């Protein structure tokens, strides 16, 4: 994540751990965009932890406001974090106060709209626009601690819902069906063998 995640990730981590998830890697980089992570070896460190799911909170520092260019950046980023074999939930940029930070607000809006319409269907995108209209710090970009907490609370169910696509959750969900199918196959085989 970027600077917003310096506040939101510790809050989110508490919620994830409370729900039984293990957080194996956490990284926030102030001022970094999606493409900032390519040359630092940090994504390989993430892959080494073999996560089942990755939560991304990036887009606020995007200056590549060209659909073709940014589409390539996002596609490369997703590949490097292990998508599609890794479940990805992407938290979009928060809204900036256009009266105090007009250019930032415009970038955040462009990037949020792009991610909403261009991320692959199997990536859960969380649009933060409606929950980030107020509670800004004086810079018009960042938020008070209390505002970040309210936003994380509001996003909790969507984030947890995005994690429900992980292999472990699927295994828990489908294991009874798998066992039932296997038992039925063994029963059919046993009956067939006795008839011979």
C-alpha cells in the first residue's frame, strides 16, 4: 500500500487476525505508486511468503493517466504478486478534497474509475469514493485517525468477502461435497465388483 495504508493496514490487520487469518507480509510505502514496486525486489519478497490472498491499497500516487500505459502497469503488477493463482482484493484510492488538493483529487478520481472498469473480473475491487468524502487532514489528501478507522470499519465486510475466494476457504466449503462424491464412487465400485 501507499501512505494511506500506513494507517489502514494496522487497523485491517487486527480485524483479519481476529477472523483467523494469518498476515504473512505487510508493506506500506509513502508516495509509491503501483509501478514503484517493480524495481525494488519487494514483490519477490511477497511471493516468497506464498500468500493465498493479497490486499492491495494503491492508486493514489498514480501519475500515468493513460489507459493503455496504466493497463499494462496493472497487468504486470498483478502477475508479479501471483494473480490469478493468488486471490486479489484491491482497495481503490480515497477521495481527496478538490478545494485543497485539486490535482490529487483529479488523479485519484481517474485512477479509481480506471480500476473499477479495467481490473480483471476475478479481482475484487473496493470503491472507496462514497466513504471518503470527509474527515480529511489539512492537506486535503490524508485523513484523521478516527476517519481512517471509520473507513476500515465500513470496508471490513467487503474485504473479508474478497478473501472468501482463497483456496483454504474453497477447500473448507467444498470438502464435504468432495467426500460425498468419493464415498459414492467407492460404493459403486464395491457393488460392481460383487456383481462380477
